[in-house]
C-alpha cells in the first residue's frame, strides 16, 4: 500500500489499541505493560512452564499429568487476560497487522543462542478449515515477520495430516488426536529449526510436530506466544 493510500486509511480508520481501543498504536504502552509476561528466571528451563525453575509440575516425570512432552520451549505470556485477548483478536478478528507485534515479543523472548543455532524459523501450519475461515495462516505471518526481524530464513517444514478439531477435546483426547497429525517436508534438508506456535495447552500439537521433524532428523527448539 502506498503512502497516500495509507494516509487516507489512517485518517478514515485510525489505528487503535487491540485491547483498550485507544487511538495511536496496535498495542498501547499501558496495555503492553499489563500483559502476563512469563519471568524467564522463574520458568522451567526445559518446557518453559511459568513456575518451574526449581521443580516443574508440567514436565517432571513424577508429577506430570496428561501432558505431552515438549522441550526445549519458551513462551512470552500466560494465556489469560490481555494476552488471551491479543491472540484472539489477531487470529479470529482479522487484525493481521498484529503479526508484527507478536513476532516482536517472540524475537525478544528467544535466546540469542537459539537464533544462532537455528538454520531457519518455521511454524505450526493452520488447518485447511482454519485458513479458509480466517483467510490467512496466522502463524505463517508471524514467522515471516520474525524472519525479517532476526534474519533467519522462514520455511514451512510441516504438512498437515487429518485430525479432529482440538477445541472440544479433553487433554487426553487432544494428545491422542494429535498423534501423526504432521509429516515433515524432508526435501528442505534442514536439521535445526526454531518452531513457532501461538498457544501451548497440553503440548499435544507441538509434540506431534517435534516427532515428525525428529523422524526426518531435524532438531527443534520451540517458542510460543502464550501458554495456558
């Protein structure tokens, strides 16, 4: 879009905060400060659980309950309040400009050593049904923006196989449903990938993706926008 067209659009439909509707920015500074950031030093160094730095109840084999194994993983926020609304506004209300905002949070939370380790950034592809409903693949846009910010090439490394919609399933059903959901695109020849997703709940989707990439001899490190 040209400068004149952008100016006209901004005059007629000024940019507003996705959370409080204040004119000016897609995410105003006050709302950005209110997000439930995960403290890196209190989080589990393996799975990224917010309070697992000393003993994690999410990935500890003695205490974990109905959770898929996903590691190493980091996340920006807890999926509640403003963070949940921000993700939902991006995914389901069509505010595609938020891709840059979310990519910036991810770029800030990912360890610089991870960026040096990775050959490319990739993402969990949306289902065909979700792409048709939304008109775009939400994590593809975030990964592309992340690529521009960090200089890492962006590559689609996974293809979707058939699976039921996750939203109505229990934790155990989600894990079972995700088994074999993805297959790796092996022709790319990558063996170290930084994998992005929006929200980690049980870890079933990301675990299935990791397994698919592992089978193609591609190691993964994971970053998500939020975790439930």
